[in-house]
C-alpha cells in the first residue's frame, strides 16, 4: 500500500462514520410523526461539546479502571502462561483451572460474586482506601479486581501463544550461556514474543474500555453510569436516545484514540521485521473498516475475544 493510500483510507473512514451518524439523526427526526417522543438535540451536542463535569469525571474513571485492570490482566497473563507451560504439575494444573474458570463463566456473574458475594459472606470486605486525600471506593476496587482477573485468563492464552511462537532454540541458547529460566524468559523470549502479543493485547484493551460499562451493577460511576444518572434525573432526564447516543460517541472517541496509539506501537515493533510494510502498517481507515486486502488475524490464533 502506498503512503497516500493511508490518508485516503482514513478520509473514507471518517466520511463513512459521518454518513452513518447522519443516517441515525435523519431516521430519528423522521419518526416524529409516529411517536410522541420529543427530540432535544441540544442535549446530544452539549454532552459532546459542553459536557457536564460528571461526564468528564466518568470518562477519566473509565480510562483509569481500564488501564489498571489491563495491567493486572497482563501480569496475571504472563504468570498464567508460564504456569501453563511449566513442567511442574501443580503449577500447570493451577494455571489451567484458573483459565478454565474465568474464561468459562460470564464476567457479569464474576463481578457480582467478587463484590456482593464476598462482602455479604464476610469473606472479604471492600473498604474504602484513602491515599493522599483521594479516596478509592470499595466498589472501584472490586470492579478493577474483577476485570483484571478475568482479563488475566484471556491474556494467559495470548501470552502463551506468543511464547510458543518463538523457536525453542532461543531458550536453549540462553540456558547454555548460564541464564536462569526466569532471566532467559524476561530478556530473550518475551521481548521477541511481544510482536505476536501486542496486536491482540491492543484489541483486548479496546474491549476493556467498553467492558467497564458492566460495572453499572455495582454502581461504579464510570461513563455509562453517569449517562444513566443524567437520564434518570435533572433537566436532561428522560431523553435516552440523545444521552445514550452521546455516550456511544464518547466510547467511540476513546477507542479511536486508542486505535491511533495501538497502530503506533505496532509500527514501532514491526520496524526491521522481514516483510513489514515500508510505511509501517495500515492506516486508521484500514484498521477500523478494512479498506485493504485482509491479512491473517493474529487475535484469531491467540485466544483473544
């Protein structure tokens, strides 16, 4: 693909996105005669261009929870992958059971058990934590923990696929030089496996940004909860179409920004790799809408969702 094609792809992507939004707005307006619902598009545009401070705080909390949970998931994923590849049976069995449970049960159920289940049975109480005048509420802690542990099960399979994609001779050579298994894994194997791990990892974080909305069940005031509150009371109440359409656009903006960051990371990792495109990879339009010939999807072979 020529460099100019990336710009054309991005232009087509934004044009298509604008057309889709226009179609939604036209369809909504054309339905006025068939329903008593009174559209108030000022609510939609104010939520985007002059947002309530609660929306800003909700967006920041969404990003904070997503980043923290993803970090926990990556750490657990590395440990789980090493555990699944271990020759020690108890370690391997523990890692396998962990992945089996958290990939095989709904995340929503896990959130309810981790917060309400542990709290009501007094197994563990999610007490508020105050650090430097900033209070981390118990529901936030439970939400981050639930998302992180669930993500760790998926990252285990992603990291494991990255590790086994590396020639076993790399580990043997490192061990012959006197490196311990942990040191060889940290300095030799994992850096090379990063090229396989990063694309599905980026997709997992994109999904994590949206999955934070499930924390509505434990009343964490992230982006979706804020819009639900605005729809339930106040001057903007009972305008679900305008408010939740604005909520969708906010999430779309967050995931699109991450798309730019992910593309930059992938281009940097692909630098110098045989067969890597000269311009460093597909543009935003190609990533979002596939405006180029499809290539094998790494996520499809690494356990990603």
